[in-house]
C-alpha cells in the first residue's frame, strides 16, 4: 500500500471519529456494507476506483483530499478546506 493511500485511510478514520459515526453509519453513507467499509479502513483490501468514489461521496470530499501528499494538517483541517 502506498504511503499516500495509507495516509488517506488514516484521515478517513479520523474524519469518521470526529463526526461521531460508527463504521456501520460510515458504510451506509458511502453506499457499502459495514464489512466492506471496515476492510477498506483497515487497509485489508485493494481500493477500487468505485470504492474511492463512494468514500468521497459519503464524506463529501474530493479524491485528491484522500490521496494528497502528507502535510502537517489534521483531518478536520483537511476536510474543512475541501468544502
């Protein structure tokens, strides 16, 4: 798994935690089963373009936000700037 993708998954989890969503709720908002969402968040599956698109739609962010290079910003700053 690339460092950018690993960072994106960490941001995803942080954003979910900040919103107070369970993995079940995040999966539902992203149009996927909770188990699929869990595997994605844990990095246990290869992320497809379709899954990435669903994650972005569910969290209301552009794919560039999840795949951007590392910087010093936290998840709340990155997701807020994307709106």
